[in-house]
C-alpha cells in the first residue's frame, strides 16, 4: 500500500513514543491533581472492555506520574454527550471528554485548543482529514480519538448463487446485481437503512457517491443541490420502487437491523463499517468489501467518521491534561484501542503500524480509504440540528408517494436557517 504521510509528518520521527500498558486496575491514589474523564462505551456486546482499556491505560500513566490521579467515568453512546452537557451546565465540567461532538463547546469558549495541549509531534501525527474535521475557524479543538470508514459489503455466497461474478463499480452495475439477487430470492438485495438510527450516515455515503455531499468547498450546506437530488431520485426509481431494497421500507429500516440481517445471510449488499466484518464472520458469512460505487465510476471520497476527545478549561488543568493526552495518543495506546474495537487509528504512525501487522489484514481496505475520506461537518455548531433533521425526514424521499425534490428542499432550507443562526 502506497504510503502517504499526511499532516505535518516531517516531525513524526520526533515522536519516539511507546507505552507499556499495565494490567487492569482502578484509578486512585493521593495525587496532587485529579483529572476527570468522561468516555464513551465502545463494547458492542455490553461487556467491560472499554472500562478495562481506560483502567489499564490510567494505571500505567499514574505509575509514572505519581502527582496525578485520573478518574474515568464510562457512559453509553446513548447518554455520553448529554451527560457531558449536563455536567457543563451544572458548572462541573470534566477535565476531558471523549464524545461524539465538540463544536458547541468550542464555540462557547470552553475548550483548550489542541496546540495548547499537545506536543508538536503528537498534533502533527493526526491524519489530515481528521485534523480538518477537528477545526473550528481554523483552530483545532477536537482531537480525533478513533476513526472508521464505510465500504460496500457483499455476501459472496449470495453473489455466487445469483450468478454475480464481481462486485459492482457503478450504480448501473449495482442495480443490475440487485435485480439478479432478487431473482435468486435474496430477502434484501440491497439493504438501504434510512431509518432514524443513522440515516445521516447512509445519506452522506450516497451523496458522496453521487458527486456532492452535505457541504460545498466553502463549508456551506448544499443538501438540496442538483446532484444530491438526482442521487435520491435514482435511489427511489432504480432501487426502492423496483423492490430491490427488501421487505422493510428504507425509512423504517435502521442500521442495527440491517447489519443483523446481513449477519444472518439475508442481505446481498449494504454499506458497512469495520465492526460488521467481525460480526458477520462469526455467523459464517463470507464477506467481500469494496468502495461504494459511483454514478459512473468510483467516487472521489469515501465517508469517514471520527469520535473526539477534548479538554475543558474550567478546572485549569491545561498542563496535566495535555501531558496525559500526549500519552493517550502514543502508538501503543492508539493501536490497542483501535485493534480491540475494530476501528482505525487516528494517527499516521499508528495507521502505518496497523498496515504492517498481519493480524489486521482485514482492515486494509478501510485504512486505504481513510486518508482521502470526507467527514461530517462536525466543526459547524449547526450540524447536530441538521443531522437530526436528516434522520427524521430523509426516509420520506424514497417512499412510494415521496418526492426527493421536495424532501431535500425542506431539509436544505432547514440547514441554511440553522447555519445562518450559528
């Protein structure tokens, strides 16, 4: 795989960062400074792997920094952003938060910038698309904790049964393959989850494959652009109206249900992320993965996703928080978390290390897509409202009586109104 050093990677040689993880344990002690961290739970099976990760990391850090104690609070993804917001509103902001969005806190002046916290080599080591996504007004506040990209997943056994010789590279090929899968009695030839759970992700993948996206090159919302409307017209007329998306209406189908159906062997194709790969393999599904086809060719960019860690100013622990974050972003810690959770590293050096590790060979297609990926416009304080509007409404664009033109126009107007209020 071609190596492309992204960001200010001339400084990467200065990193020299390794970390020895201690065994699982609890944080505590009699330190002079106590840092608080609220972090999201990544354990899909409901276990305690996230808690163990942070316990091991903080125990190792505290052993070499006797003046600092770190208290970690793990919250589910359903609650973690709300919990942090409530703590902030109550005047009890944590020193650090590892959550899904940073923009509101940055806009309110609550956060330290990355260059106030991190050493130059550590900050320069983030992948370039993630640096850009973590910036507000050209200042980085969100530090990418973990990342993933999305690819087209297909069931090789069902492809063979339907007489499909290879994965599609264009929309026409995808629709033709879906027709063959339907004739072969596959329940979901192409699963299209536009239900409210994560419709904003499925939508963005299709907008990118159609040549546009949520925003233009200046960062302004263009959700109802001609290209985006054409994309949803095609989805409606060529997939949904022809019965190629399965027995559940796309607007009612959530990602979790679509992934579960794929793992049961009921789906020919869908857009997925790395965690689906392992779950499907457990169920005996022989999975193929390729970039999502474009209208006439491969799209220029895949969709990337990042989760963020940030540091609040309230308690005045800039130096201690920064030192701890430099440790968090060492290669050993980044690789362990990414590897344990089927995610991608957020740094250049850890990405290269994962590329070279045979144990993570299956993640190679995702790693290859990440450097050129496009992320949600998370640096816009309006994004949370716009994302919610997409989740609640986009499924109507492909309903039998739905109008892609009207639905995207409504979402586009709401997005511009939210943007003007930023």
